[in-house]
C-alpha cells in the first residue's frame, strides 16, 4: 500500500482525533493570519487614502533654518524638477506678509487679536506666474466676479502698482469692488525688544514704509466645506484662506527687493554684514507647486527628485491629513508583530504536544510498520503527510475566518481611537505640524472625517500576504510535528510490540 493511501486511511479511521487536530490548527492559524493581515490591511488602506489625495507637492526647508546661511531655492532647481516625466504641470508662487491700518481681515479671530494689541492688520500676498494659476485651476478658489491676470500684467511695469484678485468676503468687509484700488505696506523698523510690538510701528521707530498699490481685477470665493466637516478648526482654515491676496509674482519680489535695499542703505539690524550678505539674508522664498500625473508615482518622484534639492530641503504633500490613521496603524502593527511571534511559538508547542499524544496511541502501529520492514523515512513521511493534509484544510479555513475577524477588530479599534482623539486633533492641528507650506499658499490639505478614512479601509489579502501566511503556518506546524515523529521512530520495534 502506498504512503498516500495509508495516510488517507489513517485520517478517516481516526476522524475524532483528526477533527481535534484540525480545530487546533484552525484556531492557531487564525491568530497567525490575523497578525499577518494587519500589515496587508495597513498597506492597502494607505494606498487607498493616497488615491483620495491630490498628487500635489511643494518644497520646504527645515523649520529650524531661520539663521543666516541656509541655501536658497532657485527657479533653475524648480524647472529641473518640473522636467521630470512624473510632473503633469507646475507653478511657483512667491509670498510675503504685508500690513494695513485701514483694511480688516475677514477672519474675525485674527482681526480681533490685531486690534487688541494695537497692531496693523497683516495679510499674505501670494504671487502667480501664469494667468490660470494653480489654486484657480484646481478648484481651491473659484472666480465669482471680474477676471484673472493677463499675460502682460505678469511682467513688471517698473512702477509700484499691480493688479490683485481678492476674496468676495474680504471685499465686502472693506467696501471694495472690482476696479477699486488700495494700498498695502511693509515697514523697515528700528528693533524694539525681541518681538514686533505696537511700538515698532510708531513714527520714530519706522525708518521706511514700502508701499504697494493694488487694483482689484477679480473676486474669488473658497468652496464651502461640506456640512459634515464643519468643525471649528476647518472654519478657521477657510476664513484664513479668504484673506489671501493674489498678485503677480513680480509684485511680491519687488516688495522683497525694496525692503532689502532699504536695509542695506540704512544698515539696519545688519551692522556686521556686507551689502551682498544682506541681499542674501532678505530673499523672497520661492514656493513651487508640482502636480503629478498619478498619485501612485509619489514615492518614485520623491526618490528621483530629492537629490536635486539643496541641502536641508524636502518635499511636502497633502498627506498630513492621514497622519492620525497612519500613527494608529503603526501602533497596531507593533502589537500585531508581537501577536505573530507569540502565535508561532504557541502553534509549535501546541501542535507538537497534540501530535506527541496521538503518536503514543499509535506506537503499536508504528512498531508493526518497522517490523514489516518499512523504512523510518517512510513512516515519518506518512505522519507528516497526514498532518500536512489536515494543516492545509485548517489553514485555508483560517485565511477567511482570521482575515475577517482581524479586519473587524482592526477597523473598530481604529474608529474608536480616531473618534476619541478628534477633539485633541482639532486643538493640535496648527501646532503639531498639520499646517504646511501648501496650506499657506492657499492649497489646503483635505480634512477627512473618521468615517471617510474608515471607508478607505481594505481587508483584502494580496498574493504576497497569503503566501507569507501559508509559509509561516505550514513551517510552524510541520516543525512541531517532525520533532515528536523522529522521537517515536527511534524506538526499538520489539520493545514497542511487547508493550
């Protein structure tokens, strides 16, 4: 009788013991597949979340580089990166803070702070290099009246006046219409203490006032956040976007140049620097915006483009929204790794013990095989084949049950953690890194609710995860069965048969 026939008869004749072994393997294998599937779930969910994210990147320098001497981002670097095949389109913007004592922000919270401390109101002017600038084309803002820039307006006229696109809310707050003009300022102060204070703006402390005259050519609005997102920090974010003022890039650059020249001519706060060093010290930063052709190419793009950046610069994207769920998933991965190793150990010990007990009842059968001349390798092969057949059935059942249970448990844990931390996330949004350079230039990160993030949850197993599970499960089970089998066949057949 061949080995496979003997194994089949042995399994069917000892059906109760086969079911006991099958049950043990199923339970232990379900634990292993649950731990293995967490990594697959994390990987699939991360891919789904990033597909929801626009493939937009910018470049930002490390936040601690506020001192003299950091490398400057140049347009040549921006254009070199934009030439990569992954980039579908690009733009760049210059931005600079400006002030006004007569105009008010639409963001009443910030406006109240300025009035409380007797400070002028600060606005952010954002430059554009093309008529259909990025924020407009991609729907971050909507033009509701007037027009966008003409090509000739994007080139400096040599005068300190430019055109601007402002929000409809800002216009209503300040009584402005399309065609009206208004002035914004930057100041060259005498340093008063360590911070800018109301005293800094007193006449005796202001050495120079840099004026930019702007003519309104268009009004924009920011799309209203859907009702389910109407959280305090999101409303504040939208209010801030409505106070941005879009101008040609040259107008922003002109402000920076005139401020630098004013500092140089007066040697203000730069007593130990040469004129060349001062110009380097007060540049207007270039903020490039890259739109990739495919969200899936984000990592490949980073790998190729990162060496092109100056030292201490890195890419930022819109993925800060997903930091919370990724942090939760990483914590679960750590727990899953611990469960995986514990399950492998438990499987080896448990299956080894069960096989040892079953083999004690088969000592006489094994002794007969040996007496009849069966080789020890043949007997070991039969026992391992029996365990293998039962293990394959148990593991296959465990793939479905373990993955389902793991998916449900992981999803519930993530949901509860995100809901519990939602209030904390709102409070820490600005201060914990949720506010990026893209938010600053009017391209806000998408703010998804816990339910929307959970919608991206994917419990499907890929081929790699299934192969890994079968490899780990079968290896642990066969190893646990092999050790007691070898011990049994080393017994003397005569002693076995005589009891």
